């Protein structure tokens, strides 16, 4: 098994297995920002329009005044940080080669991307939906407090995702419950991404460029350390953290069901030489036997159907078979 980066030892040099080819290394970013949307705006229709515009143009936006209490955010971030500070013997029990065992802690391998390079990240994955309140082994036992805040964080981020999906369905004039049920009710996972200080951030990445394969992603960034970058018209833009805001992005499935109106956009994470960074990504998923197809209400004589209907499983095997290569994944389902 690959050794964790968060093994308590600081890293002096960047091993060769992390050094990316020249054209994949982090480079210039342009001075642009993704839209910031105020969810407390009482003009519902206006909020829907802003979300749709952001989803069309950037595939990404940040939300503020979302109603999630600051204490919940603070507590979850603290627990996430404390988890990666635990002594190695407390963390190793969660390490597994089994991709379907949760909670699961792992570091990067050269098998994850087509470049056959590692990325500068450790990751703890846990199931955040459904939450089983009877059994307490869905969340790690340590640090203490994880099993208290975990279910709360899982609940509030899911509610936020469903609220945003409802605004999207309103904006697209779909049934307001369009995304409820099988499109969003599958097993959902939260990734706690930990990017330790990197000996040479110019040569490596924390996550290589990818699109998320799920419906929608709710991401909580570190308060102070920036790292997320989004591709926009061929340029990279940095998503600077806004304390207590969530970053929301369109996953491949949302692109398919909206017939391509909303875009799933490539993004990556860069590292810092001096600071570690934490992010929490919650991925909302359809149920496993779901058939994915563009909403029929969005198709008429002027709007041709752009994607085929397919089984979720078929899509996921293409996505993971292509190792996240977006163009070939999406092309396989285009009409
Ligand atoms: C992800 C992701 C970005 C980040 O986990 O899929 O894109 O900022 N994370 O960590
Ligand atoms: Ni992502």
C-alpha cells in the first residue's frame, strides 16, 4: 500500500513520481472570479437566473448566506484538520485498497490518471447519504467529535444541494421536484482532501484537471489557503476562498440531464510550499440503477436532444475507464 503523505514527516524533496509533464504543471492564472450568489435574496426568480447563468458560463459558483450555521462549518473543518494530524497508527486503520470500503483513507497512486503520475493529496472518504443514525461506524471514531458533527454536516450539505437543485429546476421550468428521488438519492460520498505543504508546487498538482462524475458537488474550502482552479475558455482561474461560503459545481450527470444547458467544467487543485490545505467535497449521486437522459421538457423542434439515455453504471465505467478524460467521456454519450 502507498504510504500516506500525512505520515508525520515533513517532505524535503518532491519524488519523481509526482513531477508532471511540462504542459500539465500549474501555470499562469487569469484575473477573473466565478460568480458569488446570495441565497438569502428574497427574489427567488432572480437567484434561479443567477445560478443558471453561472452554471452555463462557468459550471461553478460560490454561495453565501446559505443558511448553514458558521459553528457547523467551523467544527467540521476543525475535525477534518484534526483527523489528518492524528498519529499514523490512528489513521492507518482506515487505509484500504478496497475502493468501496468506507470510511477509507488513501493517498494518490500512479493508476489514477492517464499521466501515470501521483498527486500531492491524501483523502478520507465517508458515506454522507444515507446517514444511519443507529450505527456509528459510518464516520471515523477519532478525533472525538467526528461522530457528532459528521451526521450534522452530512444533513446540512445535502439540504443545501437540494435547495440549489430546486432553484435550477425552477429556472429551467422543470417540475420543482425534478431532481428529487432517483437522480439525487443514491449513496453520496464526502471526500476530505488534505494537501500538505509541497516541496515544489510548480512541478506537481494536488488534483489533476478533471470533471466530477456525479450530479452536483458542494465544496467547502479552507478559509485562508487558496488552491482550487477552474478552466474557463482555455484559461485557469483561481477560486479564492470566501470564509463560510460553499463552492458549487455542475457534475457530468447534471450536464446530461439538462441536455448540456449547464456545463460540467474541468478543475484542479494546486499546492502551497508552506501551508497545508483542506477541502471537503460532497458529491450528490443518482441511485445506482438510474437511467440518465436529458429532461424531455428541454427538448423540442428547436432544441435537439444532445445526449443519449444510458445507465449510470455504463457511464461510470466509461468515466473511470477513461480516467477522468472529460472529452472522451462526454463524447461517448453524445448523439
Ligand atoms: C474534488 C475537487 C477541489 C479542491 O474533490 O473533486 O475537485 O479544491 N476538489 O480540493
Ligand atoms: Ni472535483
